[in-house]
């Protein structure tokens, strides 16, 4: 992989990691167009590692919130009286909500990196995820703010990450935001919860794949370039998304995903990209 290819993939990662359009799906499509083997272990590792740049953007953007939650969590561990703090509870909820995706990710990794890595799966998942998002945005009541989030909400939304892990193209943010909407959360609350849940899930995936990416055929240079680029682009994307969802529905993402799915199927049928 050349540095320019790494930079292109960093832009794709930064733009799509938190938009509900599937970063994995877009990365696999672009990797195919760049002539890279989407099933190669080092390429799979590279895509997981550059997510660290996007996660760094979340950590910086939500630094005050994260510091508040971390402080409440530490204080609650050492003081029983502090455990009544809602921030202490919320910090634990993020932990519990991450467990399902960690367990499934470890158990199903051979399947996820094998047959489910196909671009045909990506195309089908783009369609399925679009339908899920469209329904959720219309069925959800949009009445519950962030202060209303419960342990059940966190665990149910966190478990939805398994959909994106198992079916690249479904979208982690799309699955979590849509599930939050089905739980009655408003769009901003569902989106912010999705951001918080992304931190342990994507950090763990990136660290797990780091050795494979750097030690494989990619090299440390492209990994560094892709990670830095994804950080810069992701930070801008987070700010834009939160402003957008405060005033608009998710329809534009649904229609975009459907367009990408149709385009991808066309590329696959004509042989322009390999499955």
C-alpha cells in the first residue's frame, strides 16, 4: 500500500466512521477500486487500526464529557456515597453495553474476516441497514433526551453493534443510532450515545489488529498516514453530524446508502471490482 492510498482510505474512514453509512462497507469498496485485496489480513488490520484516528477525534471532541464520566467512575469505585451519581452509572453502562460485541467479535472472527467480508455481503447489508434506519426514524417517538437513557437502553443499543460487526455494510453508527431511535430517544441523544459506545468498541478492535497491520504487508508509514488523516476528517464530521441531526431526519443517509448499494452491485456484476 502506498502513502497516497493510505491517505485516501484515511479520508474515507474519517468521513464514514460516524455517519450512518458504513465505514467498513465504504473502505472495502474503495480498497477494491484501488486494487487492494479486501480479504488480506494486513488490509483488514489496517482498516481497524486507522479507526484509532477517528476514536481520537471522539476523545478530543467529547473530552469534557469523558473527563466527567471518568472522574465520576473513579470516585464511585472508592466511595459508596458517590455511586448515586448518574455519571457513575452511565460509565458502567457503557462497559456492560460493550461486552456483547467483544464476545461475538472474538468468537466469530474467522467467519467475519472470511465469508462475511465479501462485497456481496456489503451490498446486501447496505440495503438491509437502510431499511432498518428508515423504519426506526419513523417509528421512534423521538421524545427521550440523553438524561433519560437507562441501562437497558445502553445494553440494547450496544448489542446492536453486533449487526455491523457481523455484516459489513450495515453500519455500526447506523445500527446503534437506529436502535436508539426505536427505544424512543431523540436523534441527538441516540447519536451521542452511539459516539460514546464507539470508544471502547473501536479502540479494542484497533489495538487487537495493530500487530497484524504493522507486521503484515502494509507497513508503519501508511498506517500512520491513514490514522492521522482519519483523525482530522473525523473531527470535522462529528461536529457537522451533531448539528445536522438536531434539525433533520436521517433520510439523506438512507437514500445515499441505497445509491451506493446499487452502484456496488453494478460494479460487482460487471467485474469492475472483485467480490
